[in-house]
C-alpha cells in the first residue's frame, strides 16, 4: 500500500470504512475504522501519542503493530469476525 493513504468505503447509508495512514519520520500514524450510525464500532489506531490499539465496540485492546500490510490484513480479518 502506498502511504500516505486516505479513503472512505461506503457499505450502506449508515455504515462505512474510513482509512487514514501517514508516515511521519520513521513512524506511522494510522486510523482504520468501521463507522456505524456516526460512531466507531471497530478499528485500529494509534492517535494522540497512544500506542497502537484495537477498538471493538466500547472496549479497547492492545495491538502489536507489525507494518501497514499486516494492519490492513488484521483489520479485514477482524471485520469479518465482527460482522
């Protein structure tokens, strides 16, 4: 995947995937999320100087970031399980 990358994939009227991936120096900043009815319901990010983590509903779990390709793979794998 080429970075920077930003995209929105509309799945239905109230459901979409949003991806925002940037490289800052040697590090990546990313947010890959599923939004339903205006709220994040699933995704991965490392915003606001927080380490990488995964959101599932209202819960947050640690996530070991191993590169952009693995991140995208983990997102779609987790999305299949979530849906």
